[in-house]
C-alpha cells in the first residue's frame, strides 16, 4: 500500500480516483457537493462500492455514521488503514458484495478501480477471487438516510436485494448506471415502482429522491 495525506491506496495504482487524490483534487466534485447538501450529522449513510473511501470520508467528516461496502481484500486493507490514520470512528467496513442473494460469487479486479462480478469476456483480469454476497435487506438497518451506489454493472441486482430497506427508510440515493437502453429502462421502472424522482448528475450518475 501507498498513502497520501493519510489516505491509503494500492501500490502503483493508476485509477482516476487515485490520480485525483495525488493531485489534491476532489474526486467527482459534483457528487461530493451533493453529498454535502443531502447528508446531515448523525445520518446513517451507505457507501456501496466505497473503493478507497473518497466519498465515505466526506460523509464521515459531516458527522454521519458510514457503512462502507467493498469486496476487494486489498482495498479493504487500505480502508482499514485510512480509518486508523484519520481516526474516523464512524466508519463500519463490510467486506462483501451486495447483490440479490446471500452466498458466494466469483469476483475479478485489476486493482486499478475496475472490479466486478465475473462473466465471460475477452478481458484479462489480474486477480480472480471468491467473494461473499449478501442482500442489503439482510443487514436490517434501523434507518438509512443516504446511499451512494457504484456497483460496476450489478446495481440492479443490488437494488433487488435492497427493496425492503428502500421501501421502509426512503433514503436519498446517488447511483451510477451505465448508459445503455436496458439500464435506462430498468432505472425508469425503479423510480416508478418506488415513487422516486430522478435528476441527472452526468451521463451515468443520478440522484434519486423519494417523492
């Protein structure tokens, strides 16, 4: 691991997130601003696909209780080191991949920010490992005020396993959805079924608010 300003990341990492960190830039500045607008002290926030914790750090510094979901073992070790070095007390780190079932699945990563559930393709991955999958509903949170979801293509499986949580707590949600016809249809169905509004942040990120 390497670190910069007490934030840890995988050694020799070239991801855009790490490049922003090393350049003292705010990663996804618009999303960071929306987090600050929508998260309050003592809120319970879920950072799903937390990576090295850029957005989770913003939530924690506001005073929220943050649950970070990240399946990659190397990234989890980075998050633990960051938590200790920044003395963040309200970070709970969960090494699981949220999905629509509780079980095990195969995960692939290049340790560069690109990671996802395995499916057959021509792409060559550096690391392949088994990861525990859980539904968000199985955590039985007493409340959820805010969710950030960056699940690299598995966001709708995740939402399927989070239906009870979302219906009960009605959190504000920031979600990344790859720009395909199918995904746009699924997102439109979600906001209709759950009675949410949708506002585009950019081409692939949206903020969803309960109506």
